[in-house]
C-alpha cells in the first residue's frame, strides 16, 4: 500500500528538499563542487545546489567571478525567475549575447 505512493512521496520529498535548500542557499555564497562536466563547459551555476566546476579550473579567478555573478543573479531574482529569465534569454540570443551572460563576462574583469 505504501509502495503505491512511493513515487509521490519521493517527488514531494525532493520538492521540499529544494525549497528548504533554496531558503538557505539564497542567503549564502555558492558552494563549489568539483566534478567532471559533460561537454565543453568548465563550470556551471546550478542554484540552489551550488556551482559545479572542473578540477583543472577550480582556482581560475575569472571562472569563479563569472559563476559568482550568476549566483548573485539567482539571489536577486529568486530561483524560479532566475531559470525562467535565463532560459527565455537563451532562446532569444546566442550564448555569448545573452544579457545575463554579458553581465557575468563583465564581472570576470572586475
Ligand atoms: Zn555564464
């Protein structure tokens, strides 16, 4: 009987986990998690979990500044609006021209 509801329990649990994690993560600096990433990306900000970064660039100042900029965007906009706006702009612009990326390219130079 309980097994029948297991998928629902797992999904509700995951949603609650993300909501609670988001509450604390939005107030803090990102956690940097070193791991291999698929494709050409060297790092990616994934609020509210943290910033995933490849080992060979984990001390790269420019990349860290870039990803911290995305984290600030998340802190300013909130979790849902951060992803909504990012993917909306991503569909309108190339990666390099996405205004949210442009802001973080500038932050790399700060
Ligand atoms: Zn970026």
